[in-house]
C-alpha cells in the first residue's frame, strides 16, 4: 500500500463527507433561523434524504479506505507520522460505530424520535407526562437495541450498555468513570451549596434593558473573546445554539429574555465559547478528525470556561460593569462591580436545569443520569419516571416541581433519543475549571488581563492547547496532554471554594 | 413490468433528486444572502461536492428507472395515464442530456468557468477586456465540446451546435426558431422605437426615498400579487434573484438603488412573478417534471408579465400611485398616475441591458445572440469580441460604450458558461405579452381589476394555465395549450403599439 496516497485519499473522502455534514448543518441553521413557517415539513424530508446519502457515502466510500489504513496504524507502523496515526485511529473509531447500525434501524430510530418529539411538545404544553410515557418507553427500547448493536459489532469495547451510548457523545468515556466523578463531586457540591451566601434579593434591573442595546453588548463581548465576525454571524433564535460549516463559517444565536436582563450576555459568552472552538480548528485539516470536536464535554468546557470561569468572575464584572450598567436607564445607581459579581453568582436550588447556578446545576444532571441508567436497565419503567423525578429533586435539591413542564418534561433530550448525553454537561464544567487552572498557571497575568479586557490571553492558550488538537485525542487524553493529569473534579471544587470565599459565604 | 410500482419508484427517486437540488439551492441562497465573507471559498467546494453527488445519483439511481419507463411511454402504451406519460418523457429528455456529459467534462467545465468568472470580475473592474479574452475563448471551446457531446449522444435531436446548447435552457427550441423570431421582431422594434415619445426629463424623485419605505411597498405589492409569505421571504441582495426549495419555500431578493427610486419596486414585481410560478407548482407532484419550471423563457414570461404587462400599465400606475407618491417627501406634488405611467415607460436606447426599456431591450439580446453564434462557429475570435460588440451597439442602438464595463464585459453569463441563455429573455417578454392577451380574453375585467388592486384575477389565470403544468410541455406546446397558437411575436408588437398610442408618440 502507498501510505501517502492512501492517507491523501482518506483525507479527500473525509473532506467530501464534511461537505455533506456542512450541507446538513446549513439546512438546519436555515430552518431554525430563516425559513418561513410553511417550509418545515418539506425541509425535514430534504434533511432526511441528505442524511441518508451522507450515511451511504460514509459506509461505502469512506469506511473501506479508513479500515485499510487502520490496520497499518494498529500495527504501529513506524513509517506513519504521529498525527496521521491519530487521525486514522480516530476516524476508524467513528466509522466502526456508524457501520454498526443497519440503515433500517437508523430509519426506524429517526421515526420513533420524530414522533416522540412531537408528542413531547404537546405533553409539555399540557403538563401531561402520562401521554408521553409510552413514547419515552419506545425511545428507551430503541436505545437498548442500539447499545446491543454496538456491543455485538465491537465486542469488548464497551463495559456496559450505558457506556456504549455515552460513547456516541463522549468517545472513550465509561459509566464507571461518570460514577467516580459523581461520587467525588456530590459531597463537595452539598457542602458548598450549604456554605453559599443567601441570595441578594434587590433587583438589579427594575426594567428590561433595550433589546438592541443587549445585542450590541453581545457583539462587543464576542469581539473581546476573539470571535471572528468575518467567519461567522450572530442571530437571534428561541434557543441559543452554535453551528459550524467549517472553520470559515461558525454561527451563533442568542436570545433576549424579558425579566432576565443578562440572559442574552451569558448566552453570547456561552455560545461564543463553542464558536471559538470551531473557528479554531485548523482549516488545512478540514475533513480529518483533527478538525472536529473532541467530544461533547470538551465542546461544553469551551463554552463554560467563558460563561462561568471568565464570565462570572469578579474580574469580568470589573471589565464589563460600565457596559452592563449602561443597559439600565438608571445606570445601576448605587451598585458597583462587586454587586454585579454577587448578582451573577446567586446559589439557590431551583427546578429548571438551564436556569441553575454553577453548583446546584450538577444535581440536575445527577438526577437525569441516574434515571437514564434505571430506564435503560429496566429497573425503572417510563410510566414511573415522573414520580422518580420528583423524589430525586426533593432529595438532591429540596424542591418539588408543581407540574411536568417544570419537572420531568422540561428537557427535549430524551424525546430526541439523546440518552447518555446529560453527563457531558457536568464533565464540561469540570474540564473547564481544570483548563482554566492550567491557563492561570501558564499565563500568570490572566486574571489581570480579564479585568482589563485583554481576553485574547485566554483565547491564545485555548487555541494552542485545545482547539488545534480537534479529535485526535479522547477527552481524557487531551486533558492529560494539556496539564499532565486526567479529569479531576478537585479543580472545580477549588474554583468554587475560592469564589465562595470572595462572595463571603459561611 | 409493474407500471404503477415503477412509476412510483421514479417519483420517489425524483423526490430525492429534488431534495438534493433543494440542498444545493439552500447552500447558494445562504452564500449570497447570509454567509460571512470568509465562508465563500469553502462553500464553493461544498457546493461542488454536493453537485457531484447529485449528478451521480441522477445517473446511477434515477436514470435507469426513467429509461425503463420511457421505453413503455415511447410505445404510447394505452395503460399509461396522459400525465404519467408526459412526466416520464420529460424526465427522460433531461436525464439523456445529463448522461451525455462525462463526469471529467463536468469537472473541467466547472473549473474553466470558475476561473473565467474570477478573471471577468477583475477585468470588468479594470475595463480590461483583453485580459478576459483568452478565458472567453476557453469557455467557447468548452461549449463547442459540450455541443458535440450532446449531438453524438443524441443523433438527430439537434439541428446545429447552438440548438444543442439552447436546449439546456429552452428544451425543444431551435436556432431556426430564434432566427425567425428576430426576423419578425426587429423591423417592428425599429419602427416602434422611432415612434416612441421623447423622454420626459423632469425628475420624479428629487431625493432618494427611504429604503425601509421602499421595502414596505415591495411587500405590499407582493401580497397584492398573491405571493405567500408563509411559504417564502424577501431579503435584500446585490443582484435580485428568486430561488425555490420546493413550493413551500420560494424566496426572493430585491435591492435599493440610489438614484433609481423605483428599482426596488420593479425588482419585486419581477422576482415576485418568478416566485409565484414556483409557489404554484403542485406540492404533491414534487420530484416530477410536473413540479418543475417548463423552461427559462416561460420562467421569464412569469416575471415579465408582472413587471411589464401589469407593472408598466396605466392601470397599475393608477393602483399604485398613492403608495409610490408617499415614498417621496414632496409626495410627487403636481404629478398624477399618467405621469408615473410616462416615467416608467421611457423608451431610449442605452448601453446597459438590465436598465433598458421594454423595446430597446431586445436589441441588447440580439447583439449577444449574434455574437454567441459567431463565437461558437469560429467566425469570430474571442479577442475580437470587443470590437464586434461596439459595432453592433452602434448599428442596432446607436450608442457606443465608453469602456468594457458598460460594453462587452457588462454581463456575467459568458464567464458562467451560459451560452444559449440570452435569447430566452426575449422569448420571455414575447410569451408574457401573448399570455397577457390570453388572460385579457379569458377575464374581460382584467384591466379594471388591475386598476382596482384585484391582482388575484391574473394570478388565478396563470395558476390554472401555466403554473400547474410545470415541465410536462415544451414552451411551444404549453403556449399552444394555453391559447391555441404557438409563440407569435405579433402579440408583443400589438401590446407595445397600444401602449405607445396611450403615451402619445408619433
């Protein structure tokens, strides 16, 4: 085999596969941000056709080349460059998973989840979990079958069913590792939540700030982060998201929420972090795992590091105070950066995951993780999920949902068929704290730079240490590579401890 | 063969082919209207990949089914429904043409034209035709080869090279028919141009109207026409265009031009006409020729009928006068609908095709048509095209371009590789006049309805007589079907004569 020619072939076919992925993403972005209401049904069918054609291309054209190269790479052929070997092995892992699912299973899966999502929307509106329960059961049955298909196709690769599903979002991570994380994290979360200062109830913004002014501030903050508007754009949508069509075109959306005056800003910080990651992939590696996201947790770490480690720091509140104050007609008279810092760091157990603070957020994830595992193993029936949800919320957060919309039906993920996804949110916060600590060690002036608006210091660190590696390492291997240590929840605990110290809790 | 099952198969595969066509169109719309500047190069590659995959799908999956059915249809099998037979034969004609071009020719063609377009842009900016001439020569050589490929693959179908190329845009039309059109039309154009009243030089709008107010009027006019904003949207772009992703999502763009106060309105009328056509395709026929445009000339007839036959009529000027007057801060003091009518019907030979009046426009087309034929046959070398252009403009229009940007380099079409395209613009105006006459005969109150803003009368006529037939007839057969007569330039001549009579020329 001519290795150079074969590797080039993998890269060319990978680029064409990425082109198809990008086309799907453009269709999706357009549907969510631009398309007229009448377009939805036809667009869904068009996206389905394109997804099917992409899957065929992956299996029939891309996979054979990848597998031939993977044999060489597995033998650790000395003639292979390190980076080539990593790209080949990462590509092989993902094509193996794609090949494990027969196309009739993929089609059935799409149909079951499409139905589940439609029913979920109505059920949430009507606070009617029982009408959704049979559809949840069907999704769970599907995911069990998917795990079986993965484990039969790749014997020995996954220790249990949940690991096989988790791996779709977090390649290489296992249920046992997630368990270990929560075992270490939970007592600390309890201790820190109890120690947090009581929330300051004074309203910071008596009146909603002007939406146009909010969006202007979002753009300013994105520019501070180093987001390149020549290679992206910001729009408004109901649910903020980031989507990329290659490193030259990575778009974000934010939203303006009445009664939540800083929601647009923190959405922009969050989505901006995701977008910096994708704008930071090497354009010449387009089509290779090297120019793809490592995992969902690493993607999330890049949003959380800006939203929380930077965005909810005292230094950031100093940097942005004048701009934030200018949003209010009263210019926050009598307040200072410290008040803003307290305002964006209120710790208080609540019902809705997406509105939770940095600490109690992870109990929301723990509830979902435990329920998912029980549903998958069959020890919990879908019909009993509402009750189990309420018990766990009472036990972990001390709150009880008054209806299903603020309870078991609040998230779309299960209706989407995304089981094994939630833990990556917690992992993302933990990786973010760990990477932020590494950045502080590598750039001793980082905190001062944040306070002075020189945010590029952090962007440079992340570019060199995270973005450029794409998906050539697993998340654990990447973390080891960046700081010499695997994921360690202590970084997050220490980060929250030092924040609470400044906030002056017990 | 189970005819029903096989026809259903053609339809299903046709729908998937249309899905891919729609994906390409979404990528294109997004590129032109939404994408950030950095995205262009990568997007071009992504569009190339998708186009290649679409071509493969057409040849390998769609074509065999169509050809099997075409054999039955050619034998005029009594068991075939009329509409099925028409759909099969129309599909067969287009797959035959697609199959005639080897994929290396298609790839070479894309490359030659992409280069030519880049060079054209710079050459136009620098008024430097000589730098573009070799690229034009390369394009012409390519088109010669393409014509040869068509004629070899389909012996006897095309009388000459130019007909083979024209057929890409105007299926079934021949060079001889275009010649006959111009032979009949040219003397009339000359006579009518000479008889037109001298232009009224009073400026109608001393100050540019507010862009937002212009766009609001565009939306109002589109709604009058029956354009469905639930199945489309209007944006602003440098060059107005219409693009559809199925009948449920057909979008238009317009532009606001300083110094041309009604440019946005007439662009909206023009593009709105194109869009009504595509919104009017039967959604259940999606994937069949029945839900595709008949030809470029018929598409153009649908835009011209609104822009000119309706939009430049005295009745339209009566219907819209108050709205147009409201665009001006002075509210067009001292003017009335008749002044507006005169203003939008000024006949005056000029240099730029896209700004030409209804009469002299066709001399711009004749120049291009004659030059194209000479270039293709080799009697004119690309390097001599500038001089030939200037001579023809002097002869037909009595004007001489001062530079290449307002001369031989003004249009992108040749750089695009679109040879054989220009005549469809003239055919479009002629079909529009003929269809408008048929509509007036079928709906005796049509003119009053236009004056009263009841424009739906025309939309209904076009829906029933044009839109619903899609591509099951050739343009000539469609015209025969609508009014019992093939294309006849006399309708256009009579239409212009009666307009000049109202305008009061010699």
